[in-house]
C-alpha cells in the first residue's frame, strides 16, 4: 500500500491500463468509469491527484467497500465488482480542480494498476449553472438544457440526483435528434445548441434535483435543474362575485410565448378534468358558446371571458388555460360566486353560493355559504362576515327559509 506514489514513474509502469481526458464545467459534475482486472476485485480502489512539485499522488477518496457508494467531500466512489470497474464522481467543479488524476487499485505485494485521467475544467457562458422549474401534478414539465458548441454530436444525458446526493440516476439519454423512454422524452436542436427534456404525467415523486449533461467516454453534468411539482390546489385563486342575471367579466393573462396557443376557459375543481366552456385559436375576434364568450388579444397577452345572464349554478372554480402542459404559468384560477338579493323581514342581503363556508343560523345549518352582506332599506351597509361565525350576527337575518 502506498500513500505517496512516485509520479515520474507512473506513465512507465506496466500497471497503467488506460489514459483519457475529461472535460468538466465550473459548478458542474463529472462521472468517470475506471476499469480494472478481474483478479483485482477484492482490492481497495482509490482516486489520487498528481502533485508534480512533490512527486506524489494524494488520495482524494479510497475504499475497500464493494457495490456501495462511499463519500469523501466532493468525491464519491462505487466499486461495481460484477462488471470490473469502479465509478468516481467529482462535484462542484472549479478551475482549481484541473490536473492529472489516477484511478488506482491497491495491491499490497505488487505494483498497483492505474488509469490516468487528465481533467480540464472550463467556464462556458453558454450554460446556466442552475435553473428552477415548477409544474403541476399530473401535468408536464419542459426543461431546456443548453450545451457548449463542441458537444453538438455527443449523446445528451439527463439524470436525477439521488436522495443521498451520492449519484445521479439515469432518466434518459439520446444520440439522435429525438428519443423517448417511458414518461421522458428528449429532442435535440443542434443548430441552437440546446436539448429539450419533457416529463409527462407528473407525480409528487418527480420533485427533486436533475442534471443536464453530455456523454463521451465519461459523463459531464453541466446544468442543475430544481424541479418542483405542485398540486393545483396550491394555485392562489382570484375571487369574483356576481349577481343572478348580470354579466361576469374575467381577464386572463398568459405568457408572451403563448400568443399562438389555443386559449380556453373551463370549469371544474381540477384543471386535469375541467369541462371546456369556450375555446378559440383566433385572435381579436369574439368567439361565442352559449352564454360564454372569449376574445384573445395577443398584443397585450390577455384573453377576456364574459359570462352573461349569470345563474347561481355558475358558481364554482374556473381555469383560464393557454397551454395544456399544466405549468403554473399556463393557468389562472378563478372562484366565481353568484348570489341573489332576497327581500325578507324588511331587510336585504346577498347570499353567496361558494362551497367552503358553514353556518348555523336560527336553527338552520348550511355548508354552502361563503359570505352575507346585510342591508337596510336605505341600502346602508350594517355589517359583513366572511363566514357566519356567531348566531348573534345571523339572527334574525338568516332563517330556515333561506336555502341554497
């Protein structure tokens, strides 16, 4: 076993199995495979860094464990005995990591065997170090992965960082223009030097850290992607109220790159199952469907929906949609409450119909009351409550005769 290796002799040793160059990027990660002889399965494996000034090679990581990840700072090593190679990962690369490394197999009684690795770390303005994407549960995430100019012909690689941060689990890779694997697909735009990864039918388990990279005789991970999959219930709604017989006007803002997309307006608790009320692919023209109308104005990136002759059954959750990929930027959530004026006991009040409130007023219990405005004959507002919280407020304005 050697702690210091005489570097000047390494390149002449018969134990040198191979030599290759690795290119990494500042802030990124490289994954290197180091082969060894079948008879070396039982020996310790290591990665050391050459120091020419002291004619030595300093261990970065070393282990005798088999078929399990071992960590040492920014370095990880996994000895795959069944396939006679071990995998080394170097994370959070900096320019100071450049240099010569040796993958080694420690042999106590004879000369060690080695693989020489020349590591070059570049800083390329083409690629962001980290991006964040948010998408909806059940929907679709689209991730753009830029890569350097000299990697157009290389295989594009996409992986997910494991929960223990020791490795990056393969999701999809492609040497072709397009490829698909289960819920994952990738397309490569070589003229613009970026690939696009799409993940469909998102689940909560898809939340996590991913990496975009390229494959040569090694894997270079360039851009870290933080993907957050959120439930549609987390989308903050816009509350709108209206009265029976009137017109409701809803304004829907959409991203600028959705100008040519179909616009639609649908009703339902979930955007995955909402029922279309009106939709259009034309610009600056009003499209009608029953009591609903929609007009898209691409100049302002807004489409407007009108609902005429409101009815109490129009109350509920609506979605403005400019893209069916279920991303947060694609949706606006409205909660519409339609009420009516009731004249009883010489008082006036408006009873909303949005499910979610509760009331117990003078012996009557309801579960569909959100608010109650109470007016006297001269229309002077006396009080307001978001929910019926006390019988004192309800009495005597809400009676068993008032139902939803």
